[in-house]
C-alpha cells in the first residue's frame, strides 16, 4: 500500500532519511523540513492514503490519540504554550503533499510567531440556515 512516486511513503518507511521523533508499526512522526515554529512535526501513516477520506477508520482513529500523546510530550520538552493541529485535504485546502499528514505546530507566547488563520466568509443567516439544513 505504498506509492512509489510519493516522498512521504519513502520517508515514512525509512527509504529517505528524516528527523524522526516517534515511530510505531503504523506511523512515523518527523520534523517538518520547513517548520512554521520550533518543533513543527508531521504524523505520517506508513501506508499511502492521499488524504483523510481515503484512510480506513481504524487507522484514522489512532491519529488523535497519537497526536495527544506525542503532542503533550512535545509541549513539555519544548516548553511551548499551546499547539495547533492542522490537517489539509486537497489542493484547494492547501495540501501540497498528497499523502495524509497531521501537522503538530507548537505555539509560543513569546517568539516563533506564525499564522494559522483564515478570514471570515460573509454569509447571511438564511444562507447559514440552508447550509445547516443541508448538512443535517
Ligand atoms: P501540506 O501543505 O499540508 O501538504 O504540508 C506539507 C508539509 O510537508 C509542509 O509543511 C512541508 O514543509 C513539509 N515537507 C515537504 N517535504 C518534506 C520533507 N521531505 N521532509 C519533511 N517535511 C517536508
Ligand atoms: Zn505516500
């Protein structure tokens, strides 16, 4: 279940070296090569899934507990004050590497500032009601 043309498949399976902070049978966690902040890391599954919606539920269900465990450890060791978890699906959502990954981005009250933000869509109450009905 690897894609020979996928750089994260190669990294996750140890074919290309990366700074690994955690590894188990299903996942490797590496430091991001162009970090947004000190400690910015990526949870990569060892098998290839282009995005969250391609992942089997049992594997997807392991990601958040892993982020909690490793993220808490990172916060303690790095002395960060908070952490963003970011997960992009699809080019339009900002995904540049099409192998599922969850960003762990430690945040610091002082220094190492970055933007993890979005602007607000201008939607009327009627539009919000329509969307809500559609999604229920
Ligand atoms: P995304 O925009 O969500 O697809 O994020 C892709 C992330 O992968 C970016 O933060 C990149 O800096 C990071 N990245 C790309 N190539 C590598 C690599 N070879 N090793 C580590 N991180 C990488
Ligand atoms: Zn891959």
